[in-house]
């Protein structure tokens, strides 16, 4: 029996649009609820959410019971973190702050088994192989792993074309907030210069045959990104959705007090 098909990777290869949302609450109950909401994919955020390997594992387990694909964002592209997260059952990784082709090349090796990569062959003990019940996991897993790289500063954009030339990179995600800060526009990803840079990058990614990705909570930017070729688009975050709804509700009723 081979490794399970990665539906998110398959959809990207087929050119299908995939809408997603961020999970920053680091909680299984809310993750399961979000998994039932109807998104194509959800990011379990290990960079800015208070997650560790066990909380990521727990969210992978609850999302497995939904029709939404789990994408795990690691805090950094460390080889040991990649190995542990893949063994925990993640099939799609989003790696932040990729700035050089050398980083990207090593990440490609990290997600592949020898002789083409450096992933440790310990799947007999891992959830990824359903605890040894997937007999052909070692020979079929590589084809189902989806590697998404975040390019989110000017140094990364300088290396973008070289990164895009690498086989084994499935998609490149442009990080608007970090890019805006690096361009001198902290907190203002809507600045025209930032927007022009983002849209140009998305077009370059699509032209190279990779899937372009973006996070946008503004409809105008979202539509512009889609027009520029964005294919996996996160349109919100659980923290923002809860916070905005809670503040609006509190404000509504506080205003009725004498």
C-alpha cells in the first residue's frame, strides 16, 4: 500500500484554486471547528502561534477527520523540525524566511528520503506510515510531500528566480507583512510599492510553473493577487476572526448602557 495521496498537492498541480485560513489559537477544539468550516486548507502556525510538536500533532489528528488539508508552518527551516513534523503525519510544510537558493535546496533534501534527500528513515515508528501499516511508505512518500517556501524579504526576492528553478519546490508563498517591513513600510502591506512588488513576485512564480501563495484579509488585495496568478490564498485567521467578532459584539452591547 502506498502513502496517502496529498489532495492539496494534487490540486496545485492541476491548477486548481485553493482557499485557506490561518490557525493561530493552537487549540484542537477550535482547529476542528475550523476544519468543518469549508476551507480547502488550514495553516497550523508554528512560527507565530504558540505551538510545539505535540500541539501540532494533536491538530493534525483532529483535522484528519475533516475535509480540510493541514499545512504546517514551522518556526524555522531546521532539518530536525522537518523530520519530526513529517513523521508526525504532515504532508505539506510551509517554511518561513527562505532567503537563498542554498536554503531552498537543503529544504528539498530535508523532505525527501535517501538517496535523493536527508529525511531519516524511521517511518516504522511514525504516524506518517500509520505505524507501519503502510508497507510501501518509504518508496512512495516523497511524491506526496508538498514543500511550500515563504519568500518574505528583499533578499529572498533577489534569490527568487534561482529558488523557482529548483525541482522539488511545489509553491512559493509571499509574506506581505514581513516584506512590507523590510521595504520600510511596517504595518502597511497596502502601500503601492509593496503591492507592486507582491504582484510582480506572484506573476514570476506562476510563470516558472510553481504555485504562488499569499495571505490577504482585504478583498481588494485578494482579488489582485488572484489576478496576478495566486493559487493558494489564505483569506483570514482564526485569531482575527474571533477577535473582530468579539470586539464588535462587546461594542454593540456596551453602547446600550446608559
